[in-house]
C-alpha cells in the first residue's frame, strides 16, 4: 500500500472522528485515535505515522510477538504503543519493553504481575466484555468496578480507564447498550473516590465500522485498523 493511500485514508478517518464529535457536542480533541497494527508491515505503519504529522496517533498491537518485532524498526519515530489483545503472564516482560499502556487487563493476577515488573508508572485499562459473547476477552460489567478498584490500588500501575470490543451485531441499539454499560462502569468507578481511581476517565471502544456510535456513547479512544490499512 502506498503512503499516499494511507495518508488519504487517515485523513478520512480524522474527518469521521471530527464529524462524530460535532454531532455529539464534543470537542474533537477529546477523542484519541489508535491504529490497530495487527498483521501490518512496518513500512505501512511508518507511512501512517509520517502521515499523522503534528496530530500524532497511538499504535496498538494484539500480539506481543508482533510488537516486539515491529517496535525496534519504528523506534526512530518514537510512537506510543498500547497492547490491545490478551496478554499472557509469560509475555509481560517483552510487552513492557515497548508498551506504555496495557488495555487488556482482565484479572487481578495479570495486574499484579504487571505491577511487579513495571518500571515507573504503567498505564493500564480494565477490559470488559460488555456483550457476554464467549469469544470476547474481559470481565463482566458486574465484576469490572471491583477489579478496577483492586487494580487502582496496586503500586506501579495507573488506572486510566476501560476498554471493550463492541457486540458483534448489526443492531446499533445492541452495540450502543454495551458502550453505555462501559460508560456506566467508568462513571461509577470515578464517583467512588477511591484511591487511584481519579485518572480512570478513558473509554477505549469503537473501531472502523462503528466509531461514530462509540463517540456518541462517550469513547475517548477509538481503535481503527481496516479504515486506514484496508482488509487484512
């Protein structure tokens, strides 16, 4: 894929985000854009980073082995990497060499392992399975607040919010209900006033096909892959 195509697609995504924010009565600066780089080669990712220019994007990897392979080749551009897929305990050290945020914390055991290995202050999000689909990773909405409060109390971690993958449904109301559920969890945790929960404002939700809906429901970070890179 040429750098020109990547630039055009990225510009269109930014236009979509801006329009969605305007429709929702929000400032476009409230929503960050993360490029999901699963299976993408470093040349294509580099083109996207260069195209982003002064409006930087985040990069997200599902698989630690891909992160470890790609990150050194892009280090000269100093991108910010997030882990957005399930993280196995034996991959924690490798992930922390490059990632500044782990969005997929779904157990206190993983959180404790991250806290033990983190140097400085590591940003984390609690992943919530809002749809209840067995193929999706994350804790239930009912268990999310308790886990978040436990994570927030661990030294070395900074709880910055919550992440989910929307329901696999063509019914927008079903998808929106899940996003609303995540926002409710976030609001409850922030309102708790418990130590370490004050920064947990972010909602990582919405992808290429439904970012407008996610923004309407309060997303502060949308994860986009195919809209910029095309189909895998």
